[in-house]
C-alpha cells in the first residue's frame, strides 16, 4: 500500500531566508524595534512563519506587504 506524501516542514516567510520556521505568529507578539523617539509599537500580523533570527519581521512594513500577497491570503 502506498504511503501518504509527507509535507515539508514550514520555512521562514522572510524573502531569501531558507531557515526552518521556529514558530508561527499569533498576532500578539510585541514589536521590539526602537526608533529615534522610542519603541515603535507596531502591530504584529498573525499566521506568519518565522525563524528566531527574524522574530520581529511580523511587525515590520515588509511583513505587512507580505500579508497583502496571495501566498499569505491563501494561508488563512
């Protein structure tokens, strides 16, 4: 009997990063970026796969642009 295909483990969604994802955001993550006037406090986007290196990417403008793509929308 044939076995069911196995899915690859999720990868980090940051373009160019090929690391395995360490977690998926749930939208409650705190923004750790600090600007000239203090913490940026940007909201986190949920359902983004990230490695520990890119743990704040879901709060960035690049993360927001990714959330507007068909790849992200198909995930919901």
